[in-house]
């Protein structure tokens, strides 16, 4: 099969790379899996699973035995490695049929999978393990391609599948994955010998081959056929989604509306826990949310369990004009509040009507997906990656609805079936096994001057503790270096970058706008950007004075002012931390401009703390001293000026500053970062207006 023969999927197989893996069935499984996972038209992130079977020597008996390697619980086939596979004895797995007690006891089988492990270092076997185990093929792909699910979720999907594939593709009605579904797949194959795959109603697709390549090409061919059929039917009988009801705003206007609205939505969605947002105005989203059929289809929810688990039972559709005036935040909240209250009430009713005696407690009743007709889609989740992936999954769901409506009529999972997936005890157990959230999970931090020195150390500390951060600087080259470092260490979902000169109100607003668009708002604002001028009084110019006050004092004021505007929109409180200096309290030589500006910063923080308390916004100060490492302040004239003032050499400054402290310690950027974390990490949520000295102990700087 040549690449050009595929229009709707990507043929990525490289004969040379595959030849290097000849004889290594597990290596070929991983190679095939990564290729399939690289094309989101074939399966969504974290969705689907793949397997292979091969005969190897049993280390216990030395006899040949058949082993199955299958993607373990969790993970993503696009990034799958050997460590993500579960390896099981095939005969032991199939032998569990003898002890299977039926659907009512389905969940107990998962624990028994562990008794079938061939490799004791395996990833935990997933609930889909028997779906692969009871099929005889050497290589199997279970994917969730939009085009196939469009047929699987269509009202007459079974008939369409039969006619489209001429009986070469089997059909199994919707059933929650598990041991019994594995038996039904086997039965379908026995009833339809020679089929090339099986369509799972409302769920997905199983395809296979006796080699990794055969399975790969078979999978592509089946999905290609589904996609071509669906595409051929768009607008054939009726307009897609009933045609457009409204016209989307222009791209710039959509972005402006999203920036203005995101913090308000985030506030409503964060009543249970802090959420991070994601926004997209993808063309597929706009086609759906601007259509006549939005009101009919959106409440139905999704069909594929993978989609549903990440997007909730249904989205919240905003009754808000695309060009609505959003500046009056109070009026906006009053308009939106009833919609959120109604959504939470509906979710509670769904839970109460569907719950079982042993169901887990009701989870967060707030929406994950919020649709704003004419503008775009917002998603909110515990972190940026989860929010972004939720958006991707809902786009998958839109694709499925579009395809199903084109060829027939879309059907979603019945609410009870949806509930049984969402509150499945096995899913709950998986959630309970996940690591506990870090102290700053769900928090968004903007640290000025965070491309180097103290600012970068603070941003790294916050990212280490689970926050997403806005990295910024007025030095483009320095910002570029920081971006590369953060992406390598934390990945693309942990941060964004923005140019920011704290004397430029437009760049300040631009950085906060970027945070709202990327993450939904901000929670922690750290005023860290700074510079220094050390000169005797007679040499100090008015330009020096203005520069110091513009950056240190006015910059702190403007950044805080812009940030507080967002914090108030969210109505979830927040933190402002000002990185000042021991010089705010200690008089020293050659320091009139810098020292007085630092004193102004310190008192400005106290004034802000007094004013912002009713908003539950805490304002605190960290006073460093002599943080020389990786600091632009200590480059050039400032270091020379301080060395001259104290009569020491520039290279001796770190030791000089350490010796004059009570603890005889050199202060590092990480020390300041730790102090900032003390204020925002959860233990000082009832403290504001404080000053924390991190200077090794300078008695003259004691607050009194």
C-alpha cells in the first residue's frame, strides 16, 4: 500500500526502520503503536490499545509458551515504550474463563489478571486486556478513530457497517469493556470467520493482522474506508449540523472575548478546586457551536467512553451574544451564575438518579467543556494538559456527531451507561492510585523578570510544585534561552512566555492577556523584575532616579493593578509577592535612589495588603540581600559600585556579604524561591502584609 492511496489517514511505515526490528515482535508492536498514535485521526491521546503475541521460552519451565504484550493501564500509544506494556501468559489469561462468574462479578477479574503476568515488571494490565487475549491474532489494534465511531454511534450503524464492508467487518453492540466483552469479541469472530475487524457499537474499532505490518495496513484501510464514506455523505441530504445559525466573530474579536471571559468562567469552575483553562476557536468547533443543531446535539453528550470520561456528561452552552459587552464584570457574573447553578443541579440529579449503593461520592459538579457560540470552546481541568486534552476529545466528539448525522442520526450513550463508566469502581480505584496533587496544582503564576536570576528560580520552584507559569523578560535573547530550558525540563503545557517590560503598560496587559488565553487567568503575581544603580549622591542623576522608580515602584504598582483586575474576576482570592530588599530597611552608602525605591516598594506592598484583604488577596514581601548568582543586577557597574562602597574587590563580594550576616551564609536564588513558596504553598493562607527576610541574618534589617 503506497502513501498516495490514503487520503484520510497518514501512512508512516518506514521499511528501513521496520527491518531493523525484524524478529523483535515487541519492538515492532511499539513501532506500530507509535505510528498509529502519531495520527490523531486514528485515535485520541491516551485512547485505544495495541498488542502482540509471540512464542518465547518460559523462564520457569524452559518450554515454549505464548505471551501477549498489550498496552498497560494508562499511557498513550503515541509515546508507548516497553515499560508501558503488560506481558501475560496467554493460556493463563484464557484460563480465567473457568472462574469467571458473569457480568455481576466483572470487576473482580481485573485483580486476577495479575496472576497471569509473564513479566513481573509489567505495567498494570488494563480492563481491555481480555479483549485482546481472546482473539487469536498475533497483532491487534483497538483504536477510537472519529470516522469509525461516527458509524458506530449512528442510529443504524450496524446496517451501515455490514453494507460498507460487505460482511468483512463484524459488529458487537455497546457494552462496557471487560472480561465479558472479550468473550463477545471471540464469539463474533467464531460466528463470522474470515472477518478483518470488529466494530464496537458507540465505542471504537478492533482490527488485526498476523504481522505488525499487516495489522497496521489493515487498520489504515478500514479507517480510510469509513472516513471516505462519511465524507461522501456530508451535505448530501442535509446541511452539516443543520447549517449555520450565527456567524462567528472575526478572529481578533474572538480572542478579545475569550480573554475577557476566561477568568470569570474559571472562577465559576473553580468552586471545588482550582482549575486551569484552555481555549480554542478551531474551525471544527466553530462549525458546531454556530449551527442550528447545537441545541439538539450538545445535551446528548458523547458516545465513546474515552471521550466521555474526559468531557463529562454534557457541555455547558452559554446563552451569551458573540459580541456581548463583557467589561461590566458584576453584570456578567449575575448573568452567568444561573447557568452554572443549573448545570450543577442537573449534574447532581444525574448522579442521584443513576448511582448505585456502592458508587463513589459525587465528584465536582462543574462543567469541563463550555461552549460560547460565535467565539469558541473553553475547557477547565486540574492542569493544562488535562484541559487541552479535554478540548481535543470534545473535538473528536464533534467529528463523531458530524459524521453520524451525515450518514444517519447520532446516538449517545444512555445516561445510566454513561454514569456506570464515569463512576466505575475500577476508574475510581485508578483515580485513587494517582499521585496526590502538588501544593500548587491548578495554580497560575506570573513572575516578572523570570527569564533569569531570582525570577527564574521562583518560576522553577512554582513549576516543580505543580503550577503553570508565565515566563517573561524585557530581554528577548534571555527569554528565548529560558523558554528552551523550561520546555526541556517541564514540557509545553507547564508554561508560556511573553515579552514584558514592567514600565510598558501595554506589555503588562499583553502578558496577563496571554495568561488568560492560555490558562484562564492568574493566581500568583510575583513582582521580581528589577535593576540597581549604586552611585554617591553627587553622581546620582535624575535619569537614574526616574529609571529606578519607574521599574521598581511604578512597575510593581502597574503589574499588581493589572493582576488584581483578573483576580477579582475569578473571585477565588490570590497572592501578590513583592521581591524587595533588605535595603528597604537598612541605610547604606551610595544607595539613595535604589534604597529609597525599595522602601517605597515595601510600603506599597503593605498598602496593597490593607486594601485587598476583603478580596482574599494576600500581599506579602520577601527581602533578599546580595543574591549574586545569575543576576543581571550584579553585572557591571552595580557590582563595581558596591565593591567600591565597601572597599573590597568585586570577586570578593559574595564572601564579604556572607561574613557580615549572622548565619555567615551566601544567599542563592533558590533561597528566595523557597521563601516565596512558603507564602503560597498553603500553610500561610491567613497571612498577609508580612515581610520575610532572606538575607542570612542582617540585624539592622529586622522588622521593628
